[in-house]
């Protein structure tokens, strides 16, 4: 079954928020570190480009494969 764009954005939002929590930084700290607006992503309102996803993975020190863990299998 194909996931809707909305469901993908919800899963993206959950994963980014989870990783930010693991790193122990606020949205403001993450913005200052990366220049990426985490609030819009974590609200599920922003679809991101591959280059942004790569930057997020570098920030969280994970691979793209690690980013798409079980949270995207829902």
C-alpha cells in the first residue's frame, strides 16, 4: 500500500523530533547549528529536499539508511 504524502510528512516529523531529542538540543539550537527550520519540519508542514535530509543526517551523525528506520514502516 502506498503511503500518502501527509503520512510521509508525519513520519518525517516524528523521526526528526526523535533524533533531536536523542541529541539533546532544542529547535533553536538545531537551527543555529544547521540553518534548518526544525519547527516546520516537526509540525509535518514542510516537505524537505534530499540535500536538507543529507544535512540533517550529517548533523545527527547517522546514515540515510539509519534515518529511514522502522518508524517509516508504520
